[in-house]
C-alpha cells in the first residue's frame, strides 16, 4: 500500500524548524534553505523545509517543494523525496501578539484570516490596497471577490473534518509584515 500524502513542514530558519520538531531535527545547523528533508511524523511521511525569512521566500520554497513532489518522476533522489505527494502544509515559526494575555507566547493558533497591511499606496498615515487597480490575487474558485489585503482561511469546523483537534488552537487573524520602512 502506498504511503499517504506527506505533510510539508516549513519554517523560516533551521532553528525554528528544530524548535517545532526537535526529534526530527536534532542538528539544525546541517539544514540548508530550499533543501527539503524527508522525515516520518507519527508514522506518516513528512517533508521538512527551511524557507528563508519573509512571505516571498516562504511562498517560493513551498512552491519549490510542491514542484519537486509533483513531477512526473516523483522528484529526484537529491532530496530523498522520490514518490512523495504533499497533502497538507504546516508553516511554523516565531510570531508575536499585540496582547500576550489574550495570546500567550507558545500558544497554538489557527489562523482564520491573513492580512497584509503593507500592500497598497502609503500616504504617510495609512495604506490603501484598493488604490491599486489590481488585487494581490484574483479568485477563480467561484467565491466572490478578489483578494486585496485580506484573505479568509478555513474555519476550525473545516479543519476538524480533516482530523485536527480545533479546540487545541486559538482562532486568530494573522498580520504578515515584510516591509522595512522609516515611516
């Protein structure tokens, strides 16, 4: 019987990946960016990947991993990922909170909405995403509306149907910042 789909576990740095899965990453200094490493997690296939810092690097690295595992030949032996198929992605790492009483450090959170506050025109006071004549992403899944600076994600009920325990996670919005500015 073939292995079930693999879980792709990504983090910006090797130290973050090692903190999330210490048994799987005993020597983080040996991990390199964009060099996915196959592993077993609860007797299921997994693929560990250090993406590099920032949302662009995360997207590129995850796309790279999907490309490696979806090629007709099942990916190459250079990554040890031959025959793997990614079924889900878990992006782990450091995150902050505006209120540590509400979301304490080391809390597990299920993000229900992703927000990009830096996309748009900045007038020195605010950033307006809709000022651009194009969105970050045009939907093609039948759902209404293009994505400008916010993207609603799966509700915990949908996650529960896939076998996760939603009560273990705090439902939160995620604010991804990647800009460097003097303003």
